[in-house]
């Protein structure tokens, strides 16, 4: 006789299986499990260790991480109000507990001092910095520099924004280029106008004075690069080839070549004598707005609006390296006159690099929070940056500390928006500074002779951490 099995759903079979297992292994499933005193002791000792592991007794020697790993000793002053705390501590001392979680090796200093491992409970739960071991900062302390002040304002010369400046090698005069399409030559000592050179049909963006010849080179928004003879005060050569405005200009110190960069994203190398374009250094994606040259490799360094800095080899006309540390347009760069290093300024930060490989050193310790158009460095290690909001900051080159933050004063009748600084340059001695501004004036700065470290103390606090980018 066969018995038919009633078909059942999968859900009913699963419920029956669960009920059978529950009835078999837990007959008292409606009641809680009895407390285990050993597990309670383990939990309590772990809580004591997490909460009070970083507190050191005054009368006892400091407890090291190595002792924690071996003995797991709990402090004697932990949880004084709870009952049974002494028994727990006694039990912990007698019997070592397992270390919860992964155990990292202890850190050691130069003097063989054992520090807690990273991520340990004693380091994670410290509530005061007085209990942490202080490591002295290795950041270099800045040198004291006297504050700068402007002593002369040249106004009425230019009728437009003053965009560029360059000093003569004899330090007797300097020239400025403006948006009024003129180049003016000024006397350094008296600030008197000597000559006015006309010939550009756009604002003059770049200027350079030759150390080997009596030439001035200028570049402007009219796509033209001109060579002026100072003996005749007229243009003797023009270099044609740029497809748009020319923003920057530099002279090679050992070769008879001039380098120009502009809106066509190309840095062009020109032979001074023959007016022939030697190279077209192409590789940037946007405007080339800053360039400087060196006698050795890399001979040409360019900064662009595409937030990159490129090193170029003049022998082959190709890129040696590309620096991508900046996140915004690199509008200004400056080479240190003594060290093999340079600084680049952008709206995100001011960064220092070493040459010839371009290793990143560090950022400046403060952020100017402005579009920086001008950077200059002298031999004493004083760096100056000028922003489009009229801020003029002075920095210590070695440490990156800003020891003075000045604001330019616009001339009466000018708008507040005309407080921008477009160019800055030190003279040959590094004791005088010339800034070109948007209120059509030229300001000359020098150090305060009456300032002393007592009257102007150095307010410097080393950074706790170094921002790499």
C-alpha cells in the first residue's frame, strides 16, 4: 500500500527545518543565555584600556607600547567608582589578554625612544596635546628682513596701465612699457623721464635690456617684437612670426637669441642679428605668459595658462620635462640670482622648484588669494609677489614665510579696481624695487632704514605639516 506525499511549498519546508533545529539545539530559546563572568571581565578590561590607555601615572615610569603588547597592564587609577575594578586590574595583571585587532610594530626615534604604533588605541584616544611627545619642527627658521616702504611715486608719465619693466645693467636707468603703446626710459636716482619710444600699435607686454649691446627688446599685443637701438632711439629690427599677441620676453645671457611667448601657445626663439626664427617651441595648450632663460640646462623655462611648466632644450628645440604641480594658470616665474632654484606663482599657490631637474621643494606658508601677475627675487633672499587686487607680499626665500603684507594705494581719481600690480623688478643691487600698476603709476620701494628686530619682530610659527601639493 503506497501513501501519497502531500506536496509542500519551499517556504513551509524551510520554516519546519528552522523550527526543528531550534527545538533541538536551544530548548530554552525564549530565555537569555546566562552571563559569563570571564567574557564580562575581558570586555571591561578592554574598555579600560581603550579609555585610559594614554594616561600615564605620575609616580610610575612611562608605560611603553612594548610593555602593552607583552602584559596589557591597566592603569591603577582607572574607573575608581565602579565596583570590582581592583579585582579586574588584578586579574589583568595575572593573566595577559589577547590583543584586539592587528598589532603594528612600535615607532622609534633617533634616541631609541619607543612611541605607540600608528592607529593604536592609546594614540587615537589622547584628549590633550600635553600627553603627546613633541617632535621639534625641522622647518628652517626665516632670516629677519627689514620691512619695505615706497619712497617715490611716478605719475603723469603713462596714460595707460603700466605692464612691463626692465633695468639697465649699469643701474642708471630703467624702462617701462604701457597700454598707451609707448616705452619710457626713467632715471633711477631722480625718477625723471629721459626718453619716450613710440612705434607699437598695442600695449607693450614685455621688455628686456641687453647686457652686451645697447639694445632694448619689446613685445606687445600687436604681434610685434621690436629691437630698439638706444644710440639712435629708433627701431632697427622687427621679428615677425607670432600669430597673436606676445605676452612675455626674455634674453638668453650667453647666446644672441631672444625668446618670446604669447597667445598662440608657442615660445619662439629668434636670432638677434638675422631676424630668423630659430625654433618654435610648441607643446603648451594655452597662452604662454611667462619665460626665463639660463646659461645651462634647462636653458628655457616657460609657464602657461594650461597650468604646466615646461623645460626646453635649445639644442634640439624639444621638451626636456613638464611640471604639473599647479592647478591653475602660471602667470609669473622668477629665477633666484644665486641658487639653482626658481619660483612659480599661480592663483592656487606659490611653489618653489629646484634646478636642473625641477624637483618640487615646498609651497609658500601663506596663500595670497589673488591672481599673481608679478614675482621678483633679489640676492638677499627677499621675494615679492604682486596681485591683481593691489596686494604686495614680501617673503623670505629660504623658509617661505611672508614677513610683510602691504597694500598699494591707488592715486586720487582712480577706481578701486585699478589697484592691480602687473610687473615688479629689482634693480641690479637688489636694494630698490619698482612696481608697475593699473592706476598708471610707477612706485619705487626700499627697505626701512630705522627698522630693527626689536621694533619689527619676526612673528613666525613653523608649520605642523608640509603640504606637498
